[in-house]
C-alpha cells in the first residue's frame, strides 16, 4: 500500500503486460493509476489523487475521505455485554474503550 494525502493505493502486478496497476482504496469514485517502475507508479498514484482532488474542486464536490473514523463491528451479544461492562469499569465510553484497545493492538502488532 502507498499513502498520499491520507489516501491509500493498493497495487498489483500484471506479469503478462509487465505493468503495475493500482486503485485508490475505500472510495466510491474509481481512481486508478499505473506504472512500469516503482518511481513511475508512485508518481502516477500521487498525480491521480491530485487529479481527483482538482476534479472535485472544479465541480464544487467535497472529496470523499477514504477513512471517516467510523465503522461498524458486529460481535456476539455476550462479547458486546462484556465490552460494555469493561468500558463502564474503566469509566470510559464504549467508543473510547474500543478505540484505545484497537490502538494498543495495532501498536503491538507493529512492534513485532
């Protein structure tokens, strides 16, 4: 994955065509890019994000944010009850408690 201005680009390699191609992740709009070498691919990704932002500005459209900070997680009702109880015990909202634990989990994974 590549990152630019908060947007993430996923990349695949087409061996038959001998080219890298990618798409900006988590947008309803389709924003793609391609290149034959890493530097060319990275530049194409950045150019595509910039083009998308300029396209939105010309149309007076608010650019879609790839990550809003909200997502739905479905869990077993018993786990939901346990998490809610743990959050109350820690004197935190459910959102704050879950965000803290997700942050800790990601941090531990990155340290491994």
